[in-house]
């Protein structure tokens, strides 16, 4: 029985064309042309190309898109690949770094980090910290913090004393009120994170092992 190289699956948004990532590229082109020419589709439909672990040059990618869009009905709206580009790989490496800053972030000062940052000290009112990953403040957080500045929604903000004026995680922004701060249980380190409803939520640090289990991964120990 001949192996199926191109799988078409319907979704609420259109179709997903899953392309085999093990066969020869020429063989994939022939099979994709046949699948597209089968027709039977009314109106315009969005298509996502799923390349799996196949690496394609820009020319090959444009060739695949052109084949799909030979008919007026199919429009490639997205291309998904499990293969990281050099730029994406470098960005992930940068975001995985952790910086440490010892001292006070003073009013008007802006402290930036490409990945996670640990601040051993206070962030004064109007002091600002921006990080590509998580922000940990071993002191009083009274200023402005933006974690996940590049859109990393899994980022968290944690502080020994949480008295921030503005909190931002990825694209979520919250101006904190005095009433909100008074209502917090700050008997231990407090953290901010994007909850299940897509909004910023707050809790004590020990809940993170359930909310962000990957943060609980450590090296060594027993």
C-alpha cells in the first residue's frame, strides 16, 4: 500500500495540509499537485501548510505555496514548521539566559534584560524593569515591571514585597490600585502571572509549581 504523503484535514478555519517530512521533495511536489487538483471545494478556503520537520529554503516554500494557490479556492494563510530558523534559535538562547542585578532600581532608571532577571534589591517608584522572560525581585517592588516583553505569556513577576504601580506581562497591562495591594496576602513572596482567563492574576509563590510546572525543573539534587 502506497504511503500517503499529503494529508488534508478540515478545521473550523479551513484546511490543514500536512506534508510528509521524510519523502523526497520532488515526490512531495507531485503528490501535492494531485491533491490540489482533486477539487470539490466551493468558495475560497484558508489553508495551513504543516511542514513537520522538513527544512525548506525560501524558494521551496514559495513553490509549495504557489502549487496550493494555483486554484482560486485555496489560499495559504499560515505555514507551520517544527524546524527553528537560526534567528529563532538565537532568540530562544537569549531568552533562556538569566541576569542578576544587585542594587536599587531608582526612579527614572530603566533596567532591561533579554531573558530572566533576578534583582537583589528594591525597585523604587517610577523605576522600570523590562525582561524577555521572568522577573524576580528579592526586595520591594514599588515601580513598573514588564515581563515577557517579546510576547512570552508564560512569564511571571515575583517579589518579596509586591507594591507595584504598573504590571505588564506580554501584551497584558494592569494599573494596580491601593485597594488591590491591601487585599493581597503577602505573608510570603507574591507573584503575578497570566491566568487561565487570559488576564493577569496574583497569588503566593508556592502556587507556581502547579501553574508553571516547568519553572520547578532544577538541576542536581536528589
